[in-house]
C-alpha cells in the first residue's frame, strides 16, 4: 500500500505526463494537471486551443503522444475507446517506450487486468497499467477534490498518485483492478442514493411539503450526503439537464453485477437498481442527469396506468 495519501494538490513526479480523453471529466483534470506541472501533452479528436494557449503541447497522433510521455492518463468512456487508439502505425503502441497508462474509466476489473497482461506481453514489460477511476463528478474534477481509486503495482501506484495529486486524493486500494472494484461499489451506493432522493422528493412534493426546507433540514441529518449537496437544487426544481448522465449507470451497475458473480455474492439492491436504470434509459431519459430520478419516479404514477 502507499505510505500516504496525496492531498496537497501538488505533483512531485518528474515524469512527462499526457492526457487523452478531454471530455466532461478529462478536460478539467487536464486543466488541474497543467496548472500544477506547467506542462502537459494532450491528444483529442478536436484541437484544444485553450489548453494549448495555457501551455499544453499538442500531439497529432496517439503514436506521437505515447512517444513524448512517461505517464498517460486515459479519461475515455471505457476500454473499447482506449483499444481503438492502441494499434496501427499511428497507435499508442507504435510510439510507446517505457509507459505507464492510467486508466480512469469505469470499466470491468477483469478486462483491465487482461488488457494490462496483453500490453505487457507485447512490450516486454515496458508498458504498465494502473487503474484509477474517480468519483466526485465535474465539480470535483474542476475543484481538484476527486476521490481517486488506484489499483496496481505499488511502485507504479506511487507514480500515479504523485501525478494525480492535483486532481484530488489518490489512494491505492489493492492490486490491478482494485480501483474498478471500488468504483463499482461507489456506483452501487450512488445509484441507490439518487433513486431514494428522487423517490422521496416525489413523495414530499405530492404531500405539499416545501422541498427546499425539507432537503435543507434532512441534509443535516443521516440523510445528508455529498450527492444530496450536489443535486439538491436539481431535485427541488426538477432540472435534470446533463451533468452525470444516467445512462452511464447501466454500464457501471453491470460491472458491479460481474463482481457480485465473481465473489459469490447474492445482492439485494443491485438487481432492483439495474432494472430501474434500464427503465430510465428505455424511457428515453438516459441522457439526463442522474437527478432525473425525480422525473422517472413521478412518471411511474400508478393512477395513470
């Protein structure tokens, strides 16, 4: 295990760092890394003039990116998107020397381990992997307060933790894949909580309660949570414009189910949560924020059936 957590927001690693995947989470993390390090190499589907103006270097291809960095943070949706960048004359593997890839996606733990074995075999051990899924949303990525769940070789995890320190609190939880298991556990709690918050909001609203007063009050008790803090206004107003899209929970909960199967666990909540989020997506609400749980529960009014 790591001897310490990295909470000071400063990176002491001398490694050259790159980022691929500059979406809702990757871009603010790249901003934090660039501000802390003073340099960063980036690659994306589209040019990043603001990042470049701030001092980031542009890599035209994945091959160029891999050839210029020691540590590569991949903030892509899942492993298939990373796989697309690996092969071919312009792929990451064509340019990789000694390279540590940090996989920030919420992915299957067994699939991460399989990919790491394959990359190590192809590169004679020069390409290594640490999984580092995160929790805290866009707000946490922007503020540098993410919870960063590491899995991997302890020596590689030390480097990963030092690199990622500007983005939040990295903690090594076990061998490769442990970060993904932790993220699956996190998503189990998040999905259960947001559904409970949505359902409670509908019950309170239909009973004539002041929702703002309710959640302000309950937020100070055992019902309080970071999720309630971040989604309170959305739940009160019914604004479920996208931030953390509900459809991603379908994938995340599938990975949690895989872990349950692998560990011989018979879950109580997980099947119901999977069914609920499948229903949300089937209802055309998957591209809404997870606070869509209020709208979803309200739409299931038995009096209209």
